[in-house]
C-alpha cells in the first residue's frame, strides 16, 4: 500500500529535550516536506527536500532541522524544543516538487506537546 | 505574494443537499495547481480534487467538483448530496509550478463543515 508513515503519532516532551520525528514514504517520491498545523493558520511549510541531499527552508524553519540521506526518509529534528513548537506536524511527499499536477500525500500527523 | 483565503470558518448543510465551500487565491504565477483536502476529526489529510491553472474544464471527482473561475481567482469546492461522513475541516491549497518554485503548498485557514441529519 502506497503511504507516508510518521512516528511517533503522539509525543509529550519537556523543553530542551532533543527529539526526532521520523517520516518514510514507499512511493519513490522525489519531493518531501514537513508542515505544521496551528489553529486559524492552516498548514505552514517548515522544510522541504527536492531530492536526496537537497533540502531547504520553508516558511517557518526556526528551531527545526532535517536531513535527506535516503530517498524514502525525511526526519524532522527538534534540537531544543520549546512550548511554541507544540503543534500538529505533517510529513508529505509527491512525485515532483515542481509540477502542480502531482498531489502531495500526507502522513497521519504527529501531535507534539512541549511543556 | 501567494495567498489562499477561505472566508467561511464554519458551515452547516442538511444531509443530501449540496454545499459550496469558498476559496479565493492570489498569485502572480501563470502556471499553478489548486487542491482541496479534507481533514476529519481523526486528523489525517485526505486529498479530494485538483485543478490545474490551464485546465479548461472544471475538475470533478465523484461527488466533488471544483468551480474554477480563473478571472475571479476563485476555486470553490462543491460537494453534492452531502453525507454525514462529509463532516470535517476542508482546506484549499495552491502550489505554483515551474523549476523555480519550491513545491510548497500554500493553505487557507480551513472551513469546518457540519452535515446535519
């Protein structure tokens, strides 16, 4: 089954404790991206990757890191989480990042709470 | 700057009736794609329908259709014969095409739809 998986689905952590949210897709997609969803703001892009070893900042990259060492995986790293990073996080992938023709497939979401 | 506006925070519709969810967009790009996603209370994002800026016909997918009016920069979602399972939040999104673009989806704030039995 074609899918994007994320782990963990739910996480409660404390300020400053490093964490990683994993994302994996099995569709051989070139493009992967991370979004955060906050009430009243819709989804905003954090980072994206056009292909292996090619990553760049989205609209809200502060406090996050990513890597793309393999095509299928795109982990999101919070080196020192803060309460303002409490949010619902989505990983997404699509065949291409440069054509609007290709829909982005979303993972199930990770609900993160930082206390 | 690119922007998506959904002016209806919440809407109600009677079961089996049709409903239109509004979406207007702003972009200076000539080539772009417009998407609608559904987010039920369980939280996942479900792709519903896509419209390309050069598509002359309105997109349709089952009970979903996209009323695309390019000159007015609107891309309204029409759901026909509403079902209780259609109760969810709906997001309109846009992505600009072309090699200079980042592949980013720009999302609106969302519209919560409640279907009444």
